[in-house]
């Protein structure tokens, strides 16, 4: 039995069972006896715990990592250190690793893969923005819940291991299948190393295989540094082209060519989801580069042999020598090989040291002169035609210039003061066509009859429209109006209204006794008018009214008259914008005039929220399924792949809008694409609740052929039955025939 099971760390964390083993630590399930909840405890192995320098760095880094708080990151609750044991207390995850999920599914749909990757990138974005790099992103460090939510684990663990002197091939680091080229070289790693690893994981999820894979971890690390991986769509043609481009960009050899931040990669994925036909050009750029150090993906025969020979010819001319039997290599490719036996396409091509031998080898291609001569003639004809056309055009334009030598370009007068325009352009006859109110200041030109840039002659007439300034309106006289009526009158004139409530014994309560600006004063449209409303006599105590269902403006005005201050908070609701949904002071409650009331008002937006549901699959169900939610015939949610062989209990989170919506849930069997309705549910997305209208899960599974079929009963032994059967079989057959005849006669 494990010696740690049964221990109670710090008198609080009671270890119950071993749930995982790793290179650096073992993970245990435990119970927090203080908070009464399950937790996970990671206990460092002895070889790490004995290094004081490692423990010092581990303690400091763990405290920094513990500040990470994100829904896609496993939360660290506590870190414990003593002479005998060092541990990390973490959130307990009841799920499987992404590695197990990939092994079960083999090849993921692009929707599932993108769903996982976006969550991983958001977790990395949160960490990177706080200066924390994971350095060991791999499926083993990603936990998957049944609802498709993921959580990233083990931030900083790989860094600790490397600082302790472990190499990339040590068990403490784990697999090197996802290591970045700079990490494999031992260079400084940053956030872009994590993005490279995400690219490798996405490659694996969509193709079902890793870009580089051998039995030797060192060889894999070297491949990440130097080798060229096969394009994902060559393995799985169903991968969308833009998604292949995203993988290529994430896995560039050089960090400068790679995604710079997790946000950049998320943006590209979101662009692809919004437009599946989008093209980023990453693969095209990579294939056109000649520097193999910055190019990651390639294809067989990417560099044609004739171009390679030309490169060799240039090298020979520059260096003056060429080694005998030196091969010309195709771009490295770990997955595909050239199997063409044609000597002209041989992956190797050799040359003698004497350069004249190279020319002799090329001689067969030079025997036919027809194509070069024809090409030369064509070029000459084209050049003559171009020269003739250029000369003709030049003559035409020269004639136009001579003809229009007295013309000049019309300047842009819009925005200029009319008098200043006259002084600036004395060669033009600028005349006022009209004067109108406009957005420009008074005397500014806001329109001209000749477009700027057109040709004009000296003394030509140009008509312009000159601004009278912004159009003004007169403040209507609303004194002695009820404040609501006054507000409407002012708004009809295009003015904004602000009420001020003051005690005024000469005017009745809620009556306007003054405005600022004063009545009949001219103001610009959109100006705010301060309206003074009488509160009548001083109010000492107020009996609260019920304002629910009314507009917030009316309620605010009434409360301000009483002297009660108003606070407003919005809530999404199907009610008209500004409609009061709740009030903090109840109807009939008596409060002092200096009280404060909070109104919850509708934003006018349909409420959006999430409803959690649990579906229990039948005990004899088997296969892979999805559940789709339909609202008014439109799919609003679809689960990831649900395996009935893995879990019978599935938590589903349906996101939608509305407070009284009938949602139909449909089960689809992925093995045969049969679908049937699981049930109909009434959902309130604002409150996150639902009720069952009708439901029959067993029937749905039966119809889509998702249940384990019973073994057929063995056929009876006819010989034995006949020998032991007291009823003569011919008589039974005769009776059946009579019944059949009767049925036929009735039908006729």
C-alpha cells in the first residue's frame, strides 16, 4: 500500500487514494476536512525534494502560479513545504485527459478540436499576460469534462525540471512530441513555445498522428529542430484549408514567423469559424521562402530538380569547384518518400568535378531550337508593339497638354472662409449660390459647383454655398406645465432635458417654474435645457409607490420631486428598454425624503443565459452520440461527442435567449447518423431553470439503434420437438392455411 494514503497533511488534507503518477510527482485524491470538499494533492518525488535550490525556486514560482484564476486553468489552493514532504493542493477534476480522449476518438472533428484549442489558448492568454509560461503543453496536461470544458494543469512544472538540470529527454519533463524547436535547442523559451505546442496538439487531433514520432526521444527533439512535417491535409483531406494554415503558422520553426500571442491565434480561429472560406496565406508564404530554417511545412518535390541544378551551377561559378558525387537533396520529409524510379526524377543527382561534364549532361535538352527562337520572336513583336503604343499615347497627351496649357486644377474650397477663399484664389470668380444653416461655422463654404481636381480656366465662375452657422431653435415656454408635459414639448424641438427639483411654495408640486436657458432663447439643436420643477412644501416622509412596469424617466422624476435619490442598474429583458423590472423599496413602505432607491430596468435585449441539464444514458446504451438543442426549429447548441461506453451521466450546458422558451433536444447516433427527439423542455435562460414538457430517453436510444442488442435465443431442435410434440404439426399448418384463406377472402 502507498505510504502516503491515510496521511493528513497540515492536519487538513486527508489523502484517500492515488490517482496519477508522473515524472516529478504523484497525484492523490484527498479530502479538505475544513471545507469538506474533494481536492487533488500533488506530492513531489524524493529526487526533487532533496534539492534545496530546487525547492527554493519551486516555492517562489508556485506562489506566483497560484494567483492564476481562469475557468480553463486548474486552480491551485495551497502549497506546503516541510522537511519530509512538499506538495501542491489543487482543484480536483473528475474527468479524463485530452490524451485519453484523443486515443478514444483517434481523429477528432474540426469542431471538437477547435472547441478544445480555443479554451487552451484562453488559458494560456491569461497566464502569458501575467508573465507565466507553461513550457509543457501536451494532451496529458489537459483535463476534459463530460460537457466539453477543459482545464490546463501543471503550469511551470517543466520550467522547474529544466532549471534543475534535467534534459528534454528525461522523464521529469515527459514526452517531447510537443516540444518547440527553441526549447529542444535549450534556448530561452517564451509564450511562443506554448503556441508551437498548441499547434502540434491541433495537428494530432485532426490527423490522428503526431508530426514527428520515433522510439527515441532525442530523435524526436532533433526532428522538431530540423525536419519537415507532412501537411495535415495530406493525412486527412477533410481538414478545412484555413485550419491547416493556422497549424502551419503556429508550428513555424522561427519564433518571428510564428503567432506572437495567443490572442492572435484565437483571432484567426474565430475568423475561420465566421468564414470557412477565409485564406490567411501562411502556407503560400512558407512555400515561397528559400531559407529552410524559417520554413516548417513542405511537400515532396517542392524544389524541382532543374532549379536545384541551376542553384548548383551558381554555386560552382562562385566557388570554382564542386565535390564529386555530391548529392542534390530533396526537402526532408518524415512521412513521404519519392518512389518514382525514373532517372530524371531521382532524388540524387551527381556531377563530375570538371564543369564541362555538367554542360554535356544538359546537352540533350538543347538540341531543339524551335521553342527558344519562337519565344525570342514573340518578345521582339511585343516590344515593338509596346513602343508604338507608348509613342502614340505620348503624342496624344502632349497635344492635350499644349491644348490645355492655360488650365489648372480646381482647389478644394470646402471648409474655407468665403472671404479668405477670394483672397487665396484671385484667378477664380467665386460667387455665392446660397446661404444655409449647416454643421460648419458661419461664413464657411460647405459646397462648390466644380469638383476639386477638375480642370478650370482663369476667371471661371465657381458657385459656392456658404454656411449661416448651425441652425438654432427657440426654447419653448413651458412654465406652469406639468414636468412630464414640459419634457415632451422640449424633446419635440430636438432638445435634451434635465430636471431639477426644488421647494417652491408659489407653484404646485410637479409644476415647472423656470428653465435654463430661459424661454424663447435661441440654442443649438441637441442642447440640454435645465427644467426646474416645484416640490411644493418640504416633504418629510414618503409612502413609496409601485413603479414596476413604468418607464424609468417617470419614476426618476417622481422620486426626485420627493427628494429621494435614484440609482439604476440594467438587466437584459424582453420588456421595452427602460421599463422598471424591480425596485429596492417596496410599494407602501414609508421612507424619509433623503432615502435612496435602486431601480432594475430592462436593457431591451433578450435575456441570455445558460441552462444546465443532466442526461442519464440507458445502462445498456453503447456508441458515440451528440445532442442538439433546437429553438423554433433552429439549432442553438450541440454537444461534443458523447461516448456512452465512457460515461452514462452527461452534463450539458445549453446557452440561449428568452425566459419562456420551448427547447427540443435531439439525439444523433454518429455511427449511422440516425436521429430522434429525446424530449421537449421549457427553459428560462435568464434564471437558468428548466422543466420537462415530455421526455423518453430510452425510446430515443432504441430508435437510433444505440442500445446493446440481446443475443438471439437458440433455434429449437425441430427433430426433438417433433418427437415430443403431442400436437400433430400438419393440423397446425392446415389451421394456419385456413386462417390465411379466410383473410384473403375477406380482403377480396
